[in-house]
């Protein structure tokens, strides 16, 4: 059993909707995170689950707990609209882009991994691809069939949710009432709306590109099967933590649990802790306009933001809170990052710190009581269901503390960054874009700009075009770009 040190790590478990003490059940904690379906670019929102899982991994490591992390890559079996029938997302993308499904999957998987690298997300131990596990998925479905949990229809093999004790517990489904789990399309012959496909048979006259032979005919596996099969195959029958976006709590994870517990039939919960991140709200309209497609990390980088600024933006909100993504918030994150790096750079090199025990030992060595207190506060924050906003505030407090000595501060910064992963130890100030944002201006500077903008508005209202042009030139010289909108003028720094 791993030795857990410091404040008790507490995590919010979707199973029961309670914040609970986390106790590892093995020397190496098994952690499975639902990964992307690689048929298109991943947008800014779906970076959050992996930064969140990365924070969790860092927190476990900080507590001295070893982790084996598996993140799947869905390259087959995910039908359009998350349904049980219809076209496969990858096949559709391949047809549209005139590329093979393998090329599509590889291209978008690599793009996704590159984005995670840029966000300083530690690589998982394994990224299994669903297409490599189809034989095992068929074997798994056969076991369920032998145990009497399934029925066959012309459209495929279905899991009979009425046979599953405790079906829908994770979603808090009302079993006495209806058992439907959200998006349910009509499937001919399906007994209950909550029953789901384990195998999707080819429709008559349709030949899929990705097709396998099975006891239920040619076709492809159901979407939920891969996560049960790959997690058990790589982490063992039972493991400690399963993560994913909040949208998975109601359907995908409910079905993963139902089929896994039916497969195991050992009367134990399959996975002990289910953690879900809330959504990042993207203003679809604004983003579609600015980028011509859904905004992704590469777009931010192209606009001069550092990927660490997006990581900082994410960590500035708790993973269970919905957060609005706005360019104003990005500007603030970029300015905060620049200030942080500028403040931290003179303290380098930082000592290597990954765990609480290491941080404590170094603070002791520096004989710095204040630093030790900051380290304990950092530990309390992360132990409290990964309270990264609090952790950031503690780091800022330490950096502003006039009493803090350099030796102790080095330890505090290294400790904070073991959990935040903001590259505080090596990110060069020059790497972070030097472009100023309004947040970087001194209050006087900002007031002067606003006064000029107001004067220009006044001149325009008076149709004094030459004066308005003069002011625009003046603002231009200050690096201020004015844009006239229906709601009045706005300005930004170049
Ligand atoms: P998908 O490829 O659509 O399965 O999405 C990959 C992951 O991103 C899933 O865990 C989703 O729950 C999650 N996700 C999708 N959109 C968002 C969003 N706007 N904010 C946070 N997570 C999201
Ligand atoms: Zn999954």
C-alpha cells in the first residue's frame, strides 16, 4: 500500500456525488481517461479533460502515489451523434477529406498529442487505439451473450439494461421511472431506450470501410465497448479512477459500468472513483467568426498567445466549474503568465520537486518556516479536490511576500509548479509573447488612452473628421488600434 502523506487527498466522486477521501487500493493506482475520437481537430474545450487528468496525476505523484495512466484513442466505432446506428464519424471524415480512415485517425491523433505536449501535459503510459482491440471486444461481447445479458436484432447485438442491477446509478437515473439515458434514437426492436449496441451490424446493402466479422455478422463494435475492454486489458479487472468530460456521466460511463459489471459479475463496483470535468463554454458564434472553424490551441498560438497561458486560464477555474472562454480572459491569463515568469526567472534554477516530501525536506534544509507554511498550504489546496485556483493564489501570495527569502521561495515555486505544470522553471520570458494587453498598462496610461478614444468619438460626433484622424494617428503612435463597432469604439494594443 502506498504511503500517503500530508493533508488527506479528497476527490469529488460522481458515483454518489460526494467529496470522499481517496485511498489507493494498490501500489500503483490505475487511472483511465476517456480520450478523443480522432476524426477532426480537437477544440479548446476538449483540451480540458486532459489538463484536468494531468493535474490529478501530478496530485497523486505529489502524494507519493504511483500511477499508471491509460488514455484511449477512438479510431473506430463512434457513430455520428453518439448513436448506435448510422455512419461512423471517421468514415464520414475520410470521405469528406478524400483520405483513408487510417490517415485521418493518425493525422488528428498526432495533432492532438502535439497540442497536449505544448500544454505540458505529461504523456500517458499507454494510448491504446480502439481498432487494435476489436478481437478482444468481440470476445467480451461473447461473454456477455453467454451470460444472458444480450439480445440480437438485425441492426446488431444489444445489451439488455433490464438485466443490469443498479443500471444508471452513476447518472442518478430514476429506475422506477423511465430508464432512458438522454440522446436516444429509434432502433427497430430495441426493448428499452437505454439498451445499447455492443455490436453494430452492417446495414443491408451498405459495406463499411472499417468492418470485422463477428458471431453477429460483419460490422463494427459499439462505442462504449472499447473503454471497458481496453481499460481492463491494460489496468486489470478493477482499477481506482476513471475520468472524462461531464457529458459522459449520463450515457457513456453508465453503459461502461453496466457492461463491465455484467462481464465481471463479482458483486464489486468496477471502478471506485469517477471524476468528471465540467465544460468550457465557447461562444460558438464569436469563435466561428474569428477562426472560420472551432477555435483550437493552434489558433491561439497564431494570435500570439503562449500555450501555457491557456493552461493557466484552465487552472484558474476549478475543474468542476463551467468556465466561459473569452479573449479578454485569455489576455488576462497571458499577462498573468508574463508577470509570473518575469518574477520567477531570477530565482532559477529551481530545485527538482515532484512530491510533498521532497518540498518539505528542502524547506527544512533552507530552515525557512514561512516557506514550509506555503508548502503546507499548497498541499491543503491540491488535497481539497484539486483546488488549482487556490493554489495559484497561494503562489502569488508567496511571490508578493516581502519577508520571503530567495532560498525558500525557490522551494515554494518548485512545489507549486510540480502541481501546476506551468513550466515556471524553464519558460523564458522572451518565449512568452511580448505583446502588451490592457492589463499590462499602468493606470495612468490606460486613462490617457481612454481619454483620447473618447475625444475621437466626440470629434466624429461633431463631424470634425480631421481632428478624429489626428487622434487616430496619435493613438496609432501609442500602439493602440481603434475599431469602430455598432456598440461604439473598442481598442486593443498591438
Ligand atoms: P470527444 O472527442 O467529443 O469525445 O471529446 C473529447 C473529450 O472532451 C470528452 O471527454 C468530452 O467530454 C470533452 N469535452 C468536449 N467538449 C468540451 C468542452 N467544451 N469543455 C470541456 N470538455 C469538453
Ligand atoms: Zn470512454
